[in-house]
């Protein structure tokens, strides 16, 4: 599943307590309504399948926009073309996030290196990072839960241009994630 597209402090960090532009914060029903109004029904259908959230989808989507989408300076209303429909900034943010996610076939990256989900097999952080470097060309930051299962993969990019029409250029994670141990990492099969 996808979590979101986050702007950072240009050093790989971001302030998790900051909501950048409170004047642009939205409520839960606003996200699907604005996407539909901007002709993004296909995107919305995709999000329902691949971007689920707890306690519900719209809660996560609202949080991603309010906390991260409003932090992208080139999505500010003053940067939108004159006469743009309401919510175009929201539609661009979610479309760019979905389009980026679709270019990151994590399962295929790992499977190409012979690493497939398995309840019993364990891996080292070096083995997983090497697999990404070999198949994707860059090393993401890996996150594990307290049981040692791989649960998060953070891909990093530099933005060349604006989020609206620019290019996300992959880079290695600026630092190794600190939640995975050096060894004993499990890559578990998906559960419903």
C-alpha cells in the first residue's frame, strides 16, 4: 500500500508535528469530492484499492493532504494557473503520489534478487539494501516492526522542477532506517 508523498527539510528529515498551511486543511469528505470534481474518478477508484487507511480511507487521505500536500510550495494556490478549478492542487498531489507509487514495484525489485515473502526465512539489512541497489539502482530506507518484520519502505527523490510538472529523481536514502536490526529481518507474505 502507499502512504504518501512527503516534502522534507532537504536533508531527509521532516517535522511530523507541522501542518504547513492550516488555511488549506480539508475534512474527510473533501478529498473524494474534490478529486471527482477535477475529473479524477479513476484515480479515486485506484486509491480505494491501493491506498487504504485506518480507521478509514478518507481519514488517511485527509491527513496526508493536510500534513504533507500543503507543505509543497509549488502546490500553493498562488502557483496554480489563473482560473483553476477548486481542488486542482489536491488532484495534482494525489495524482503525482499515485503515479510515483506505480513506478516502484517493490515486490518485483526484491523478487528479482531472489527475495520473496516467506514466513520463515530471515534476511540481513545489507542483503535487502543490496537487492534494491541491484534491481532499482538506489537504496531506500527500510522500516521494521518490533517483531523484526519489514513493514515500511521509504523511497527518496530530489524534485527537479515543480511537483506539478517536474521530475522526481531517485536518490539513496540519506540515512539508514533505525527500526530494523542488522539481521533477522522477515519479509512476510501479505495478509488481508
